[in-house]
C-alpha cells in the first residue's frame, strides 16, 4: 500500500520510465526489488530529490564515518533485526557500511556472517572478534587499520561486519578497570572512520559498560521499542542514560554526539487496543522531548521476520512489498537524509 511502481515514480518525477530505470541502474534512486519489478515509496522519491538537489555538496564530502548505535536495554525489542536491516539498506543506497556487534550473544554476527565450518562440518568460532581489537587497543594504544581489517569480515549482504561472541564477556572486567575505559571503543572506531560512511553498533540488552562505550562512540542513536510497557520504560531509561553519558563524558565526547535519530517501534499489532495504547504513550513521550518517532513507518509483528532469520535472508529481499520491509526501507532513507543534512550543515558552517 505504501509502495510506488516505476510508472508512478516516472509520473511524479516527470521522467520517462526508461529514465527512471536509468537512475535506478546508476544507484540514484533507492529501490526494493520485487521479482523483476522495482518498487519504491514516496520517501524514496523525496530521497532522490534531496540527493539530486545536494549532489555537488554530497559528492564533495570526504568519507568520514558516522557511528549509529541501536539501543534499548529491554531485551528482545528488535535492536539486532533493526540494526542489520538498516545496515543492509544503507549499503544498498551506496554507503560504505560497517556493522560492529557489541553483544556477547552475537546475534547480529549470526545474522549477517556465514558461520565458519571445519573439515568435519562443525561450526568453529571466529579466530578474531571485537574483543581482540578492544584488548589490543587497551594494551597497546593504536591498533592500526591493517590489524582491524584482519578482523573485519564481508557479510553476506555486502556490507562489512566485525564479529562478536561470548568471549567479549570475559574481557569486560579487564576493560572496565582501565582508565578512560569508555573511550576505548570510540578510539578504535576512529582508526577506521575514513574507510566508511556508517559504522552501525548493535548493543546488548543492558545499561552496562558495552552500551556506555557504544553511546560514547556514537554520533547518532536509534532507540528501538516495542509497543508495550516495559519496552517504553526502556526507552525512558535509554534517554536518561544518553543524558548522563553526555554529561559525564562532556570533555571526551563531541557535544553534538549521541543525537537521537529517532525511535523505531517494532512488532506492533496495530489492530489491537494494547498496541494502539502504547504507541500513543510513545508518541506523547517522544513529542515532549522533541525526539523523532517513526510513526508512519511502524514495523508490524510478522512471522516473516523470524523466518528470514532462520533462512539467513533479509526481509527486504523476501517480502519487499510487505509493510515491515517498506517501513525499514523508509526509516533507513529518513536516517540517511538526516545524517547527510547534518554533514551538509557541517560543511557549510
Ligand atoms: N517485526 C517483527 N515481527 C516478529 N518478530 C520479530 C520482529 N522483529 C524481530 N522479531 C523477532 O524478535 C526476536 C528478538 O529480535 P532481536 O533479536 O532483533 O531483538 P533484540 O532487541 O536484538 O534482542 P536482545 O535484547 O536479546 O539483543 C527475534 O526472534 C526476532 O526474530
Ligand atoms: Mg540483539
């Protein structure tokens, strides 16, 4: 229902259908592919107009990664699903993207990287993970781009990823005892920021050291919530945590850092009164604090998402015309436009 086809895009942009196809092939018009057909949305058309209007300035920007973390200390509210789906979409828009998994559960690692299998067919752990990079940085200072690249893997969706597993837990105490501990991750990511447009951080369901490190390293934050009481409490606590990290690290962190790009509502069942009620609560909470709520792009609860995780696919590939895919598609473009608007402002200031 929110999708538009090539004929509709052509009509809106006053182009021929062949002209639209050409723009798609040149990567200027974001699309989802439904079989042999291309589909987009009104946000996709707005994205094209924005990118076209600022083409010269955007092309003149130096590659300088913006770090975006996905947070909510409430477990199971779709942080991981949202983080890697947005990473894949940002990559499909032509950005160079790195996803760093900071959750010892390793769910985004398992979602985007094919497992390593030995000769006997047994799954073996990644030789090096984010843990090794953090430890190295703590012990030796600069890690160096080449050593970081040894840990970076190419995901099956095209973007890069730094894996994580349970071993991250084992060094947490070690890291927590070091001075300037919160900036170790930020400094590590700074070493490779010239290689990427976006560094996406998937965080664990805690308010602990990993999340504080992720926030400290973040230019932008996306809060992910379910339309239910505990998850909304998690949104509130996350907003408070961001304020406290900003205050405590004011000397270290850029004052413009940790900008909340928006709140994504996931697994909503908008035909139920309970979901409607909590979406309303979230609307009140976010509008009082001037936080964007992706209200027009709520991710519905759908069995297709767990199914894609079982098959190792993306919802945008499996069900591109479905509401979940179109909502993620729109959210990724809205985020990308917001970040690029900030970059244009930075450049012009
Ligand atoms: N829109 C959706 N509809 C139905 N199920 C979903 C949807 N999004 C995610 N899920 C399922 O919900 C579960 C939790 O999702 P996910 O792992 O992304 O959450 P999380 O916030 O990262 O969890 P954790 O706090 O454990 O890291 C997964 O089984 C996933 O398949
Ligand atoms: Mg997760």
